[in-house]
């Protein structure tokens, strides 16, 4: 490793240091070096906290947690396509073909996300002469995973640029943004290009000249639940991409858990998401308080709707509500963003509960958009500083009262 570091970085470092001919590009050079190897900087004075993990490594761990969702998303993209044309209809059929087809559709979105996002990050760092922010290592993977596989690449590029510049850099960069950048990109796309982010034509890839089977539907389970008639049993009328009914609530929930249903690339498989959650909790990076309170909030709202039962969407089984759409992905990877989430322990409980609670409420009540997790989390992102303020203020008030009692 020392040989590679000398070959790739040490020999060219003088060109980027002060007085070198590429001095102005030092932030870009430093970002590449510190990403590949341990930073050469050392502390000399004062007391310092030393740890085996830094921000880059933390972000890298989150990317590792996202890999199961990415791989399953590629397989499911291919599976939904072949299912819609009546080929490889079995789950184990055509595994390699499905992965290759999915990779061809998904990986370009990942590449565009990283190229555009990191390009802007590097450019701003060079202009402002500060270190490159590491937060986009995660955002660059999250953005494509919350998009339909059929989204045009130029739209993904525009949304990424908007998220980085407007959603993060205008606030000061990583650690200063009040909104989750990946959700900011998705919200931008939904309101700017709604026909490319919703409906029944954006979830299943289509090849020119290829006919689909009779009864083909590209609707997600959320859309089917919203459009189901009053008094119907959603579990009995939910359909897959080939128009075949799942048959029962148990079958629908099973398909939702494993993820062989239409939807955004990384959001369909609860199993893959939970693998990432387990890794984040094991490494101590993900907040179990936010995840648990988010789950309780969503379940509470779903149970309230079940008791009310004013329409078919409210009557959907509470557990099924949590398995559909972006609920689990939002709970594990979006709501737990350490920058835009609440920081205090008590605040995390409040923040997570209302993010899940409002997410289900918006999902069911909004007639134009049968999904609300994105809006629920973004709303609580804005409320997080206020929540922390009142939690801290309450702690101060309690301590002041104890101090007065002790003085008396």
C-alpha cells in the first residue's frame, strides 16, 4: 500500500501544495488522497479526540449498507421487465439475464448521480478553497435508489445538481443542510416532472417494439391500494407486473417483504433494506431511536386509519402499509440522516415518531400522490432544529429549578 501511495500521490503532491503549478486544485487532490488512504495530517498541540473512523469511513459504511438494496433493485428491474413480456416469469428463472438488464438500466443513473454531484462538489471546493465535503458519497447512491428505473438520465442530472446546490451548498455544505439532499432531489423531480415520477408507465422498463402481455399493469401496490374500491380486500386484488393477482393478503405481504413488486429501484425489498439496517445498527452509525420511533409512528397512524375505515386505502392492513412504498427505506436511510435529523436523544424519539406518523397520513389523504414518506421526512427535517431547541431548553429549565432548590 505504501508503494501505491508513493506512486499515486506522494510524488505529485508538491505540484498541488502552496507554490505548485496546480496549487488552486489542492482541495480536489486532497479529497482523492484522503479517500484512498489515511490522511497524512497529524495533530501537534492541545488535547484531541482520536478515533479509528472519520467522516469518509462513516459515509463508506452507509454505502456498504445500501449495496443489498442496489443489487436487488437491479434484479427486480430486470424481473419486472421480463415478467411484463411473459418471459422468465419464475423468480429463479433468467437470473443472469435479469441482473444484466437491470444493471444496464440502473448503473447509468448511479454514474450520472456521482459524476454530476461530485463534479459540483469538487468545483465549489476549488473555487472556495476548502476541503471537499464527504457527505455526497452517500447522497450519490441514495438519489438513484429512490428513482424509477425509467427516469431519463438528464432529469437525474438536473435533480442531482438542484439537490447539491440548492439543497446543500447554499446552506454551507455537509453538516449545515437542513433538508436531506436525496429527498430534495426526489421532491424536485416529483413537482417538476410528475409524469416521470408517478403513474403506471414509469416503473416497468419498456423496450421499443416489444409488446406487453394482456392485463399488464405498471402500477405500484400503493397506486393499486389507492384506486381500489370501497369495501374491497386489497390483499385479494393486488396485481404483479404481468397482471396476475397475488391472491391473498399473505401473498401480497410476502411479495412486499421480499420486493418482487414494481417501485423505485431501491425501495421495494424490505428484506434488503433490513440487511442494511442491521449493518448500520451494528456499526453504531444508524440511530435505533429514530428507526424504532418512525416504525411506531407509522404503525400508530395505520391503526388509526384502520379503526376509521372511511375508504379502501385506510382499510389496508397496518403491517402492509409499512411494507409498501418507501416507508422502510425512508425509515432506515432517510430519516436517520445525522445532519438533517434531530440531534438530542429525546428529540430523536419525537422526530422519528412524527416522521412516520405524518408519512402515512399524507400517503392516505393526498389524492394526487399515494405516497407521503418523502414529504413526512422533509417536513420533520425542517422541524428538527425546533424540536432540539425545546428539548435543550427544557433540560436547562429543569437544571435551573434544581439549582434554585439546592441554593435555597
